[in-house]
C-alpha cells in the first residue's frame, strides 16, 4: 500500500470507517461525527502519509483556487517584483499561482495558455511576449484565448479595445521625462526604446516626441535606438546615439540605463557631467548605482493589487472595470545635469 498514492478508499479500508465518513473528516465537514472517530481518521492519514488529490478535489468543487500567470522574462526585476506582489495578493483570496515564463516568445505564450487551461486554473493574468504583441499575431493569440473559456486579464501589455487590462499611463510617463530633460536644457536627446510592438515603448516614445514637438523640436530618427528591454540594448544604444552629439539619454527601462552607464564607464564618459541619463522602472538597484539613477517609478503594488482583485471578481461573475490605468512617479536623483 505504501508504494502507491494513498486514497480515501485506502483510508476507509484501513480505519474500518465508510468512505463518506473519511471524506467528511478530511474535508472539514465532520460536525456530526464524534471526536474519537475524527482523531482515528486523522491519525491514520498521518501514518499512511495521505496527500489530498487537489486535482480531483477541484473537479468535484468546480474550481482549483489557482491562477495562471504568464510573464515574458523572470530575470527582469520588474516582472519578478510583479509576480512577488501578485502571489501575496492572490494568497489573501485563498488562491495560489501557476507561473510560466515565455522568454518573450509567442509559441511559449500559446503553449502555456493551453497548458494552464488544461490544468483547470480558474483565471489567467497575462503579460504577453513582444512577439505576441506584434499586430500580425493578434488574431492568433485572440483565437487561442477564445478557445480556453477561462477569464483572463492583461497586465502592462495589452491589445487596444480588447479584454480587461490593468496598465500604466506610459504616455504621461514619457511626457514627464521629456519635460525634466527639456527644462534642464537638453534639446538634443537620445532615446533607447524597447520593442515597438509593445504599448509601453509606443506610448513612452509618443509622450517624448509630442512634448518636444510642442516646443518646436523634432526628434530625429537617428536619435532613436530600438531594441529590447535589457542591459545589452542600453550598451549598444549608447554606442550609437553618442555619435550624434546628444546631451542626454532617456532609456525606456532601468536595465537599459545600466547598460548606458557601463558604456560610459568603459569610454571615460562621465554621467551626468558629460551625459545626462534617465531610466524607467525605479528598480531597487537604481538608488545604489553610481551616479544614483533618475527614473520613473511604476506602482507595481497597485498593479498587482488591482489585477488580483479584478481577476477574482471576474471568476466570481462580478462587474469588473474593463480598464484600470495608473500614473507613474518621477524619481529625481543624481544622473541629470542642468545646462541652464
């Protein structure tokens, strides 16, 4: 018996009580059962190392109390912190998470969406890959989601006018950074963006370009370096943009900004004396790098709190707001120099 999974039927045979009695005790519904019987069943369960079959229990109850979470890159501190906060928030509702990392690949998004559905998760929280966010792939992703019959919600990355979403006002964030740089006399700036299939990249870029346009300044395409939201993009972006005699760089996330700092260190370029720099995310390390990085703080705590409450509301059939958008906050430290 000990070499196979112990079932309620095994416990019933071992204790001499009925399957119904054993089931009631183990599921906490044994108010009418004598304490002496409860104690014997619980003790037997310990002796035989009984482990509940959660999959079977979820089928019987109609839910699994698990939420599937798909993110594109767990090595990115922004997503790691988001998952951390989501797990804490969902636990408050009695839900666990089933985490999948897509590695920024659409094929993995599709694989994990189907996998999570097969595992009978009650809902999904999705931060899709850059590949999935490309316009030509929208129909395929939408078809995949329509075939799973599970409530889902987008976080951070979203398709316009489609499904529930909890997001950041990246356009305003771009405007805010542009104003800081302009007010400090930086009229020839460089931009290091993430993939342009992503709303965050599109909207941050739009905010900067529109602000400078309002001041009569057109940002040249040569001053825009498009890459990934990673360290290497920052390093390579600095290498290209500094050919254009820029006085400041706005990196669209802090990882890129760290790459810029490393390039400047390698080439004896001082920040902020020779080049001003701003990032986006306000990662923990941004306040300890040298110089301390000026950046934009995304309210990850609010994102996770709202995403958790929204997906639970959707599971419970409540009326949930279709879009929730949060503002971001400027964090000014030491990496921007005034030229005025």
